[in-house]
C-alpha cells in the first residue's frame, strides 16, 4: 500500500527521482528523471543504476551505496550520468532508505539536481574576473575572510536576492547569513585551511525570504591577499521537496491508522509542526458535502466556548475563508478583520486549504496563529501537500463510504430478514394449524374404528342383561356382564384421553422415549390398520442385537433405555402419524391394482450411542423420479383433490430438521418406499 502512495507522489515530483533495490537495480523513475536523461521508462526499469554512470561515477557508487544501505541516508553525492545521446549530465544526489515493518532494507528514495561542476583548481581569477562573474550561470561572490565584507558579486546573485550591485557590495556576510557570528567564523576558518569542499547554509534576501544554498568555496589570491570566492546554487526548491517528501511520507504512514479520530489528530500534528501553527483542523467532506473534522476533538474543541459546537461543519453553516476555499477550490490566507462568535478562539491569522481530487473538494486543512504569519511560500507548500495528499484521502474516503454502505445494507438486510422470519413463522404456524385439523379428522376416523367394536359389544351385553332379567339362562352372571360393560366404557374413555393427549401442545422440552411415542401413535391408528388388513411389524436393533417386538403395545418400550431424546412429544407423534398415514394410503393404493398383494408396513428402530434411526417402509408403489424430490415441498401432493393437503410431509421435515436437528429422507426400494428419520441423542 505504501509503495502505491510513494509512487503517485514521486510521479508528480518536480525533481528527478529514482528508487533502487538492495542490489542497485532501478525500481522506479519519474518523468523528470526520464526527461533530463532522455530515456523512456521501459529502457531504465530493472537495469543496474551503474549502467547509466560514467566509469568514475561507478566507483563513487561503489563507495557510497554501502554507506546508504548501512546508515539510511546520503547527501550531496556527485555523479556523472550518461544521457541517451551520449552527453554527460552532472548531478548532486540525496538519498534515503525505506525499511520494512521488521526493519529490513526495502528500497531507496533518491532525488537529484543537475549542477555545474566547479573545481577549485579551475577557479583562478585574473583581470577579467568581473567578466567571468557576469557570464556565469551560477551565483558567484567574493568576500574578505577577515572583515567578512562582500567585495564582489555577479548579476545572478543580485537578481536572486533582489539587491542592486551597490547594495550587496556594501553588505557583510553576516547580513546574508542568519547564523551566529561564531558559526560563520568557524566555517571561514575551515575554508582557509582547505578542509571543506562545499557546505549548505541559509541566506536571507531583501524581502526576508529564506534561501537554502549549496556553496562551493575556494581561496583565491588577489594582489597578495587571500579572498574567498564562493560559487553557490539555490537549493531551496530541493530542500522544500525534501521537507515535503518527509511530510508526505508521514501523511501516508498516518493513513494506515484504522481509528479515524486518531488518524486525523496525527495529520493535524504534522501540519501544525510543518507550518509552525498554534491551532487548526483537518477534515473530510461526507456525501452531503458536510465537513467532518475529527481532529478538532484533539486540539481546539475543548478550548472553544461557542454554543452548540460540533466537529461537523454543514454546507449551509460554513463561513469565512473556510467557505470560500471549499466553494472556490482555492487556498485563502487571512490576517485581519476576523469576525468570530462569542467564545471562539482568537486568531491573528489563518490559512484554509482545500483538498481537491478530480476537480471535487474532498477535504480541507485549516491552520491558524502562525507567529510570522502565512506567506506565499506557505501557500505554495500547502498546495503541493494537498495535491499529493488527495489520492490517499480519496482512497480512504472510498473505503469509508463503502463500509458505511455495507453497514446500511446489512442493517436493512437484517430488518428484512427479521420481517421474513416473522412472516415465515406465521405461515408455518398456519400450516401446522391446518395440518392439525386434517390430523384430527384422521384421528376421529381412528376413534370411529376403535369404538365400533366396543359399541357392538355393549349392545350385546345390554341385550343379554335384558334376557337374563327375563329369565334366560347364560353361563355368565349379571354382575359379570355389568363388569364387562364397565370395562368397555373405560376403554372408550381411555381412547378419548389418548385423542386429547395426542394433540395437547407440550410447551416444555422434555426427555422422552421415541419408541414409546411411535407405539402410542400406532395404538391409536392400529384399528384402522386391522380394518384395512394392513400388517405392521416392528424390529429394534441396538448393542444387544436385533429384537423383534412381539407385543408392540407392552409398557417396556426399549429394554436398554437408549432411545431417549429431547424435544416435544406431541411434535414427533404428528410426524409418525403423517408418515404412517402416507404408508397406509400407499399400500392400499397398490392393493387396488394387485389384489394378491400383502399390505405390509415394516418399522425398524436402530439405536446407537449418538443417534436413533427409524425406517418406516411400505410395500406400495415407487414414487416417480420427477416427484420424489418434491414430496417435502409445502402444498405439494399427488393425491386426488380433497384427499391430501400437501402439508403433512413438509411439516414433518420442518419438525425433524429444524426443531430436533435431525434428518428426514425418502427413497424408493425394490419393493416399495422407505422413510428414514434420524435424530441425534443429546
């Protein structure tokens, strides 16, 4: 990510720039580099830097590159580069090393500036000294090392510092150099002893602007007196670019911070330090063009006493240079006539800098209270910073807006899902109620079968009691007949209780025997099975082997007590009723086409340590291939109209898989259809 930031930054840098790997291979060059040396990027990238140096400079590279790798920085190293046309371009190069997060060498960042080469042995003045001065492209001046008086200066220097020749030759070196007299005297002594080739100093021009210069001094003798001739270049732009490079590097690193408040607070600290300001804010424009300034919470927010203060500057509430700079996409500087509301921090001066990307303002930097006031140089520097910062801020905003959109989408999606779940639950409840009424009809039919025989017996008992009362002699007493009649009535009452309990909703999850619930269901519908000639066989298989249940309605449901599961007993009974009813219908339908067919339903219960598996197999016809995959869909049925709702199997699958974390499947066999229920044992 950082490489991308640096790449965009250096692409737009005004000075030639290149980046090398640890082997000295060229990784990146910017357009300024290619323009000065005449190459296309494709001719340069991945080649050795030494391929573009003169033999003497190759030696210089070998001597200096290890120091750069070791110390992390070099400054003012001279190289002779070979132009594509064969000419020599002399440059002065500064370089820094970028490291990985683990502190290992990553790449270099180097900038250079073409210079005129001046050698001390070439600097011999004669009577045509002034002619040489005036023709030189470099700034040249001569001063007395004892009095520090400026003896002579060429036109280039006068123009640079905005002095006339008369003015500048009436000055001393101390008038140009803001350093202390002791430092100036120390440098002069070094020059006289020949211990320095060049050094960097600051000069102040007539307007008070600071110039960074790189001077190459030489001792010359005129009329048996030593003077110092200094040839210098204004490196202010290079120095500013170095400062900007450092600032932009800090800015890009800051954008790696995930916390927005801390990110903008750190950005503000960088700008306050660079522009020597007391107050400020840094913010971004949201989708409604409101300026959001999280950095305020770390600086002037607590000191500000304005009512209803906020870190949000809405589009309609912005005033002054902040409003003007954003609306006009221009930097504004102000140093008087401020109008602030009561409680606002007092500002002596201020600068507002819009951050623009693709002709759209995406952020702003506002600074205030610089001791010396904001200058055109500050305006120029801030413009460069804003330009280089804009792509990084734009990427950050894209990620921010994307996260906000995802958050909104997820919120809306959560609401829709909750709504859909609510509707689905209501629909499922409606399905269950519809199926319950259908099951009640089946159970009423089962009760009718169960009561038919007891009612017949009760009628016979009543007839026998009447005849005994009339004197008829039977092998049974009157009391015994009364007892038989009472037992029949109790049996019928028990049937009613079974019917009521079958549909009684159990609101609490309980542990129960799944085999017991299956047998309870069979007991209710067994009279129908008997009436229709359907044979039912049950087989249990556990660790003691296979056991055939001879008396399926005994109270010992599982000898090993291994069939206990957790859930609602009424729900599993509904599942058994649905599947057993479908099995009965299937065998009866198959019997219509084959009167010799035995109507059989086989039930096999397999109990393991972790699950109970129940197979309910009927010897009816196979389910067609194009139908079997849909039998668990709601309202899907293959039965004639009025004979099936299409809800039973759907509801059964919902109960087994959603409520009991099990599986309900169906498959055709060689001689029928098998339903398998598998439920985990808790």
